[in-house]
């Protein structure tokens, strides 16, 4: 006896964006994110393969994210959402979720137990995001507790570069009808410098704060940066980048990282479930709860620049 065959995940079963959403949760992770998250929810639009990722402390938070996303997508499009596809996990297979789908007239398609290929679109997206995030963390030896920031950035970039071969367009273009801008993209985990703003600073006091680039803000045109001295994430558009500047031993001491080499997701080890006076830094930003992957309605951050390595180290 052999396992049943399944249609390839490249097969598209819909005719417009938002008709069918695939979703799945991943976690818990071995390492909590810097914002205290242990799980992530991944949602993929079947037609465009446009993706969203949400980060959660507890798995039962998934319903709130799904509800908000579905309602927002219904308001954005004049075409009807038809169905949601998921596995039969407890975060989806409950009365609250079923009642929500019934009230909106959505068909809830559930994959058979122990049959991931039936939910293969989002399962493949999970693997893609995790692999990309792991690579980005390794590139600049960024501590593992920034895994959520890495996954968030991986999703943001994938929406702008992933090409639907049969249509010759990116996921972003299929969703919004125009090509995305990529000129603001920077190397995840690279060194950067954030403008220090204050009412009063000494004449020879440094005008910048050392940081590590962690991605893109979800609700504003800004970059997310970990400020080394303050040990917090801020969102700002006034950043200078040193993309070739590697992290040093002193950088890791400031980060307080003691988890280098620790796997993030359980499947990495074969487990079953992947499942100065007057000077102030920019205000701390919350941990990412959703990927910054939606419509680009404002101008790009223009106060940012890239610094040569020699200048950055001067």
C-alpha cells in the first residue's frame, strides 16, 4: 500500500486575489523572540501567493489575527472571499472559528489528519520563510532571539520578489496592481546608525546611536533597528547603514546573547512539532505582530543612506 498522490502546490485553484486563504501555525520555538513570542501564524493567498505572518505568545491568539485579516481583506476588495483552508489544529477546529466562518459565509476546508500535502501551499511557505530567516540570521551572526524579526523581513521581501511564473508578476503586483519598490531594501542584521534626537546635546556629543537593522515597520514608512545601548527596538526613517560592517565581539556583549548555535524551531533537531544629559533615543517600538507587507501608500524613507565600511568604522 502506498500513500495517496496529491496535486503539486504550484497548482492555482482560484481566479482572483483573496478568494482562498491558506493558513497554518508554527511553534513553539526553542527560543522566545525578543518580544516574547513563541508561535507564528502564516497566511497565504492562493492566487497571488501574497503572504502575511503574525507572531503570538500563545497559540490561541491565532483566531484574533485571522478575524482581523479576513475583515480587512473583505473591506479592501469588491470580490468575495470564498474559503479558508487549514489543518485541523485546535486553533482552527473550534466552535468560535467555525461560527466566524459560518457568519461570513466562508467555507472552512480542513486537511485530513497527518496529511500536510492537503495544506501544502502554506506548509511550503512555512519552510521557505524559516530557511530564509535562518540564512539571514547566520549572515551577520545575529542572535537567535531575533528570529521573529528575521521571519517578518523574509515575508516582506518574498512578497516583493517571488514571481508567479505563469503570470510573470510578483505577489505584490498581483495583489495591488503595480510593481513594488525595492530600492529601500537593506541587508538584515547589518550595522547601522540612528540619528539621536534631543532638545539639548553637548557640542561634541555623538549625534548617532549604534544599532542593528532588523527589518521594516508594519504601520509606517520606517526601519526597525535594535539600539545596542538601550537594548530595545525602535522604528525610525533616519538611519545610515553600514551593510558590510560585521558584528564584533563587543556587539554580542552589548546584545547579551548567550544562545548562539541554539536551534530556533523544533524541526531543526527532528522534533515532531515545528510547529547623555538631555539626549534621548527614539521611542521603543513594539515587537512585530504582523509582517509589514501591505500596500505602500507613502514615500520611502529618504533620510537613510549606506555608508562605506571605512567610513562606518571611523
